[in-house]
């Protein structure tokens, strides 16, 4: 699909209507806040800026930071859908930051979103092997990718091995979802997060409400599915948006939570061959997970008020970053300083990286938070 991760239908339709000039002005004001000292015993510095819809983050074995830049859509192909007019192009990129220097590691990834480039999706996450191989995941635009042309269809819904100058598809997640629909709910696909494991790659499909495994020879299998939550007559889909491998070898999956009330997004613990269990709850609109060297889990929330606040009539783009200590305590970091945070990564020295302004064109940044 061509915007934020898969939302419940009413939330999806609201999303386009609220992105106005007023919303941009509010985001610009929040951006200025994000660049000042954070207080609360932490400091913030900007390590990358002027990004287009920055999402997932990864750290290479040499400590280099990699950024999945979902792009700013394009005018190669435009069409009308239930969310309004969407356009696609090849404006997505992977950015590498090393030694204070920012460079384009790879470019030319499919990107789709508004004509102005806001709320675009495309290469929404990356994973890096211990040997330094970079993998990315590309969103899907529906069950018939060929209608967008062969160049776009070659990437849609696929896992890509990314080398400088080349992209190699090694697994078609969208085709698997549309053929099998593992979760048994609405038939849709939005591969949104990817993680490396010794046995292959894990992908959280936000629209498919499941966790998939992709072997390096391209075989796709289902690891887990995540049920909706009911709130009276309303069912809020899980919408898994992030997956990481924990220090215990289990997989941890954070969910956006569809149109669930604030405080009901869950972090799932998944052990292959076993039924997934809810590990922690009490979050809102989770967009990123990362473990630190001491075993703390860092959780980014798109909006602590949930999607109703983010996509409401008076959109609130202020997000949050929560540290869950190994003993279960929770601490909010850089409170009030993070606008629409998405990906999270933690270095060996404990530096926390988070992408912010993650749904805006040319306003995106990656911040480094140190204690």
C-alpha cells in the first residue's frame, strides 16, 4: 500500500484528510524542538537530516549506521484509490553514516505516497548480517503488481539483498500473503520490518498481521500470526510494524495496534514452533524496537495518544521513546522532543539512534541520544 502501515479502514481514510498546511507547520515547530538538548540526564545530537520519510535503522559490524529512507514518492505512476491520489517513483534510498559522514549507500528503491511526498512508503526497513550484508524490505501495492509496470513490480513486496549498485530479490512476501493469507483476515500485504537471524530473515507484514521467515534461497514460511483485539463491537487489527531478535534468541514483535485505544499496543515474544505470547503491553502505536547492551528494550511510539491522536482533526505528531529495563521498569527518554519517531537502533556503547519526522518529505532526521 502507499502510505503508513496498514491501518483499520476508518483510520486510513482519515489519514489523508488531516495532512494539511497546518499539520506541516506543527511538525516544523516540533522539528526545532528535537534539535535542542534533551535534559532528563540525556543529550541529543543530529546525525542525519533532510531525509525523506526515514524509517528503519540498522548498525553494521563496524558501527556504521544505515537508514532506510522510504523516499518521497514520484510521478512515474499516479492513480486514485480509497485514500486519494497516490503516486509512485524510485526516490527511496539507503543512507550510510560513518565517522560523521553521510552518504547514499544505495538508491532507486520504489516509493509511493502523496504527490507532495508525505506519508510515503517503500523501503521501510533494513537488516544487516554480522558480515555486513544489507537486506531491505519493500512495501506492496496490492495483489497485481504488474499493473504498475515491470520496473516497479520487480521490487514490490520483496526482500532485497542490497549491494552497492545492485539489488537482488530473494523472496516475494506479497505473493505469499495473497496466495495463503496466513492470518485468515482481510487479504492484504505491507511488509514493513525485517530482521536478520542465523537461519535467514524475519519479516513483519503489517497488513498481513503475521511474522514470516524468508530463507536465503527465497522460500517463505509463516512463523506466527497476531490476532486482533476487540473493544466492544470494534476489532482493532494487530498491525505488526517491527521485529527484532532478542538476547535470549526469541523474536520480539511490536504492533501499531490499528485503531485500538491508547495504551493497548502489545510487544509479542515469538519462539518458532510455539504459540506467540504477549510479553509486554501498555504501549501506543509502536513503530520500532531495539535491545541495548544491558538487555533493556527501547520502544518507539508514533504517538502515545494512539492513531486517533496522530490522525485526528487536530493531529498530534509528538511521539515517545520508552526504555523497558531488564527488571520491567519503564523510563521515557527525551520526553517531548521526538516528532513521529520510527526506527530505533542501539550501539555497543549504548548510544540510542531514532528516526524522527518519519512521515515527512525532506524533514526527516536521525537523532543520537546519549545518557
